[in-house]
């Protein structure tokens, strides 16, 4: 059963070719549409990453790791919504198989995208730069995230983490799955959803 699932995914995640360029998508699309979706997705995810990193850096510097957890925990969801509202017409979410906040749990389509990144990384040793999915009335752009050294403060092996950080995480996220990572691991994705009619208008 599991094997059949993986085989199906390999088909769904097949690298499609349009005009000689590789497209990482679950449907074949004209290159112009891919470009519009990629531009939307990249702009939104870069903006979100910039805001989150700014917040994280300041919090780590001024409040230390335990205080920074509280900042992340209070602000990450709000910052994500604010960036989406600022751009307009889109939705943004961060998600991972090993999620910390249950709000970030992947839905069925997000799980397919996460599998696509995991499987391709396993097969080729490289993370594809993006993945596009067409689902009911919207296009979803996924940007993969890798673990960097600073992330280990809160997502590393609990044995090597500050015990106060471990304690705070347990208090705020009793079901936390987001530890045990190493530098370079695939951590999860940023998902940017864009309504189909917005893309169609931009492609005219
Ligand atoms: C100061 C501690 C801290 C650091 C450092 C940190 N995170 Fe997190 N991370 C958190 C907290 C707390 C959450 C839960 C936020 C929420 O409630 O939405 C989280 C959530 C996430 C999520 C959303 C999915 C989930 O698990 O809920 C991703 C993706 C993520 N972090 C990636 C990273 C990456 C990549 C780095 C390094 C660049 C990093 N984090 C550094 C504390 C941290």
C-alpha cells in the first residue's frame, strides 16, 4: 500500500517539460503561467522570510532564546497573515510533517508537496527549488526551507539544546514534533496560494 502511494507520487511529481525548461508541477502549463506563479510565490515567501528573520534576530539579541520562543509563538502566525494581506489576493502558510504548532499541520495537498520534496531530495541529493500545484480554483506555490545553524537553537537535538529552551517549548507546545533536525535537513515549506482567476488575469 505504501509502495503504491510512493509510485503514484512519483507520477504526480514528475518533472514536466515545457519549452525545454524543467517545470516542477503537478500539471503541464505554458511557461508564461509558470513564471507568473513563480514570481508571486517567490515575492511572497521572500517577504515572509525577511519579516520572520528580522523578528527572530531582534528577539534572540534582546531577549535570548527562551524569550525569542515566546516572540515566535505570539507573532509567527500574525506576521504570516500580515504579509499575505499586504500583497493581497493570496494566502500564506508554513507547514511541515514535523510541525510545532498544530495550526501548521499539512492538509492532504500540502502532504503531497512535502513528499515530493522529500522523495526528490532522497533520489537526487538536491532539493528542487519550488513546486507548483493546481488544486480547486487555486495555484499553490511551495518554497522549501532548509535548516541553518541558527535554527538548531529551537529545532535541534533536545540533548544539545539549552534545557530552558526545551522546557519552554514543552510548556507552549506539548505535542511539538519540530526537534531533532541537523543543519541542511529539509525543514518544511512556505505555501503561497493564488486564486486561479488572478493568475489568468496576469497571464493575458
Ligand atoms: C527562538 C526559537 C526558534 C528559532 C531559532 C527558530 N524557530 Fe522555527 N519555530 C519556533 C516556534 C516557537 C515555532 C512555532 C510558531 C507558531 O506557533 O506558529 C516555529 C515554527 C517553525 C515553522 C512552521 C512549522 C511548524 O513547525 O509549526 C517552520 C517551517 C520553522 N519554524 C522553521 C525554522 C527555520 C528554518 C529556522 C532557522 C532559520 C527556525 N525555524 C528557527 C521557534 C524557533
